[in-house]
C-alpha cells in the first residue's frame, strides 16, 4: 500500500495537482491538510471518478483536513478525544481526522502553527500536542499512521539555518520535546531513514525564492506504530511537486508499506 501526506494549501485551488499526483505516484491513501473549505465546498467529483472515497472535516476557509482512499475508508473520526478548542468563543478546529484505510488507521493532522512564542496560539499548540499524545498511546497496538503537517522541525538539520529561527516557533525546546514524546512512546519517524538530511525539507516559504535556494524546513512527517513501521519498505519526499506555477508551499511525503 502506498500512503502519502500533503499540506495542499487549499484543495480547491490545487485539485488538479492533487489528482495528477495521485495518478503519477499510484497512491492508495492520501492524507490532506489545509483544505481551506467546508466539506460541501470541496471539488470531489474528479477524485471519486478515479475510484477514491473522501472523508473530510472543515468549518471555514481556514485549516481543514481530509483522508482520500481507494482501499476503503471506515470508522471515520473527526477530532480526537479531548482535543482542545481555540478561538473566541472557543470551538473545535478542523485539524484532525482519522479513518481505517486498507487495515491501517490513518490520522491526517494539521498541528497548530503557534504563531510566536508566548502567544495564546503557542500555548494552544502545546496543549493540542499533549492531548494528541495521550489519545495516540492506545493506537500503538494497531497499524497506525500519524501523518501530516506537524509544524515542528525536531532536529537542527530540519531547518536551513538555525540562527534564522532562533526566536521563532517550530524549533523551541517545548515543541521539540512534544514531538519527541511520540517517539518515546513508541512511534517511529518512518521517512527519515529513507530520506536523511541535512538539506532535506518538506516546506519552503514563498518568500524570497526560498524553494529555489533550498532554504526550507522539514515539518511534515509520517509517524508509525511499531507494527506499521515494520511494514515500511521505502519512503520519499516529492520535492518536485513544490516546483512550478500554482504549487503548494509544502511537498508531499510518500511511504510504501508491505
């Protein structure tokens, strides 16, 4: 089975690229983040005609997650237990959706950005990750994939220049500790062994030709439970999907499972 994750930065704007990506790489399951639309606004006819089923969650033009599968899509869960709210008034955001696809529990996750250190959104990010970690521990006993845009660069080699991010989110000790907690619990970063750094990224800002200069960050990950990690036969980052007109600022991450 081929599993992929991709922050598309608006599914409506990039549906053509998504359809072409699925066909080009023969993808069975795609976890999507930042769809930026309600479910009823998503252009799904093309995907459905290709044999894919879609489970999606979205409440407005922000955030939004989905799972696209041609190997079944069962036991759909929008949000995880005790997922914290945000906003004024506080409410749940469309940042997590899980489904069983081909026997694998796939969670499409769009971790909060954090904005800046000390911001309420930063504290929300840390709480969100802590609640996800607690919810994810029982899933370790199954074939589980926690995939998506984690908005964390866990190692120094995951950013093009640590000095440029010294006072920024994504690299602070509390965020990195939160990410490391999933690994300590038993999840594995199944992509890094097949796509080692430094200089290997999944995100490049549109600003100042960051992609052309390879000044990026690795913030999109596939974390697998022990049984799922044992099935991984290969993985890669489709860097070229970040190139060209109309590209997302993220590249897809692809994993092959025996």
